[in-house]
């Protein structure tokens, strides 16, 4: 018996509807003249920013290479800055150490206080207190750097003797807080001043991030019997972690590049001190501000070389912050 196969009628594959010119433009992301203009301006702004950054990097690298090529000392490890000698000898070891140490001190002091203030304003403070405290914090952000420097030199420095004596008495055995009774124009004083300066930046950004916490998250935690601190710890802080990191990096950027306040308070020298309480040290920005006017053309190239190092440090800090935030995508507001 022959078995015959019967062909079934198969439906032809669906064909895509014809696309019009307007649909093609919509697929490319711009359908109206205003959209196309805005797209072009946005794209051009991004490209212009990259071009400016590249131009700055090329300028700094070129001028720095002119100075470093004539430097008889090791640019990265030398403890001196004598650009007027023949041949010149200068290095950034002291400047790099002072910049990093003063910024770390400022961050250690400012970040916990700023986050605590932001939490207090968003979750604990009565409504009558929120506006006055927020106004005072915003006012601190508007104070010029030179005003902070004058206040630090005339008010803060004379009143640091008591704190330095206490630290020397109880923590002097560590070596980091030993004090030889010199003028308190030291890295710790600079770090405290920088902490006050970056405090409003970190506080304001963290406050706005904490305000964006979904109300349902907090209500769900409260419904499960959590206390107010448990709500903050389990809902608010995880949600705002990436925002706090971003705020901290903004504050760190200002601390790294602060000039006039540091130059007014610090007693600079080209030596690395193990103690944070003894006067001396220096930072990139402070050294550039204090030596730029009296420097010759070669000395300015040397200062530009130190500025290039600060530029690289800033880029590395921002890159590290972006990497940390990228690893915390699950806590971003977009995924809430």
C-alpha cells in the first residue's frame, strides 16, 4: 500500500509593513526639526567638552615635558623645588603627599558629618527646623575661599593649641599626633578647614538623594515593625549609596584643588612630616598660587608640570568614583 504525503498549505512568512520616510527618521531618534536641533546641540556639547579636556591635557603635557626634560632631580621623588638653579632641581613628592593627606583628613571629617546632617534634615528634623538649617548650609557653600582662609588664619589657627595639646598627650605615642609646640599651621589644621569647606557640598547632594527614596520602601519597612533607624539603615542608605559616593567625590575634587584657603593657613616647606600636627608641608594648588608670580618662564613650566599631576589625580579619582557607582547599579534611583 502506497503511502502518499500530503503537503499542507503553509502560510507565507509575514512581511514587514512598508516604512515611510517619517518612520525612518523616528527610528533614528529625531522626527521634528526641534528634536534634530536639540540632538545636534547636545551631541556637539559633549564633543566640545571632550575636545576641551583633550586640549587641556595636550597643553599641560607639552609644557610639562619642557620642564621635566631639564630637571636634574627625580620629578616624582625629589624633596625640593629650586627651579632657579642652573641646572634646575625640583620634585613633587612633598606636594603629592600634602595634597593627598589633607584631602583624606578632610574627607574623614566631612563625609560622616555631612551624611548625618542630610539624614537629620530628611528624616528626623521638625519641619520648622529644616528650612533654617538648610539655609545656613547653603550659605556656607556660597562663602568665598579667601574668606575661609582669613577665618582659618585669624580664628581657627589660634584656637587649635588646645586640641593639639590633647592629641599630643593621649595619641602622641602614635607619632601621627605628636606635637613639638610649633605654630598649628599644619596638615591637620588644613584638613579641618577643608572639611568645613566641602561639608555643604556633600550635605546638599546627599540630602537631595535621600529625598528621592521611594516612600513605599520606607512604609514597607515600618509595616514590618522596623524602627526609624532600621528604616534608614535598610532602605535609605542602600538607596542613596551611589549618590553619597558622588557627593563625596565632588567634595574631594574641591579639597584636592583648593588654593587660597590652604595658602593662607599652611606654613609651607619641602619636607614630609610624619606628624599631622607639626607645621610644614605643601599642596599642588598652594605651591602654584604662591610661586607663580615670582617664577620665570621655566619655573612656570615646572608649576604646570605639577598641575598636570594634579589633573591626572583628579581624573583617577573621578574614574574610581564612576567605577564604584557602576558596581552599585542595583541601588540607583532608576531601578527603585
